[in-house]
C-alpha cells in the first residue's frame, strides 16, 4: 500500500501573524474572552478597533504586545 506524503509546516511557509483577535488570545492563553479583556486592560495594551466610536466592531491587538505580555509572565520550570 502506498502512503501519500502529507504536507508539513516546513514545506509550506507561513506568514507571521501581526495581530490577534480576542477569541484567538482566549484560545492561545486558555482562558475566557473576559479574562483576555481584563489582562489587556491591566497592561494598558493598545487595542486597534475597526468600529466607529461607541459601536461594536472587530478589535485586534498587535502581536508584539502579546509577545511582550507573554514574555513578562512566562517562567522556566526547573
């Protein structure tokens, strides 16, 4: 039986993600969206909002901000 070769991440170049949505951060940090809001508020993170003032819309956070928060709160296990 001949097996088909599957694509791996090394074969397909992936574009680095520049922004994260609240849902993506909740999944990445394994918490609720409300907790994501609270953590970002605590760090005074800049949030890019695509809606007019006072309206609901898509909100995203820069990847550099996310990586900075993760770096400050990551600990190495010994």
